[in-house]
C-alpha cells in the first residue's frame, strides 16, 4: 500500500524539479570580486557580455585538434559565460559586472579570463550592434594595454543604404570614437 504513494511522491518531486525554472546566477550580487562595464544605451536595447576563460595544463580535461597536422593536444580548458543582468536602475544606462580572477574549474587546472564581447541587441538588430570585443593585452603594437580612463563611444548608428541597389539593406553599422577621435 505504501509503495504506490512513495512512487507517486518520487515521480511528482522529479517532475517539479525538472519543470521548475533554473535560478539565475548574478555575479557580483553576493560580494564576489568583479570589474564593471558601464555606459549609456538606447532604452529599447538589451546588453550582455560573454566572457571566455582559457586554461592549459596536464590536469585540464579538454583537448584540441589541429586539422592541418592532425595533431591532438590534451590539457586545454575553455569555458564561456554570458552575463545579462543589468545592475543600473536607469533604463538609458547599463552596468555589467564581470568576474576577472583566475578560476579553478577542475582540480589543478587554472584558467584565466582570456577575452570578452559586449553586445547590444534590440528588435531591429537581434545579431547585435555596436559590439565591443575586449582581449587580453600584450606587448606587441596591436595589443598593448589601454589607459583605464579611455572613452569608447559608438555614434551615428544606422542601417546602410545601398546606392547600387537603391534600397535600405539588412546591414547596420556605427562609427567608433576613441577619446573623441
């Protein structure tokens, strides 16, 4: 007599767990260290940032394959996170909080923040407009570190008009200004 009730309770619990929405992890809400990406945005746009962590070491479980040589490399780890929670109370502004410290997703496998992409989308452009890709800096001329007080703006964002076809195209673009230039 108890078996059918126990079975119903177990199946019911599993269904509730399966169909309940996942809880959103909001980075920086519980005092974790983070960096801030903030600025102005159109009210109809939503903003997100995708961060990628990369690690290498014998303890890392991932691998990569070189199609040219056929070589398989072990001990690589890649992980990507998307953060969409806007901490700004003003709908014309955004504030994203991004973790920056090294992570250890697997035992003895340290990963570091390798790059990120900030993306704005709206009803007209679901692929994203005024995207900003940020990579780790280095010592070569094309990836030197930038001043932390630099101001990057996307201006004059609009769809493209094709003179050749005499119509508006599906493209959309912006002019990027760095410290007003």
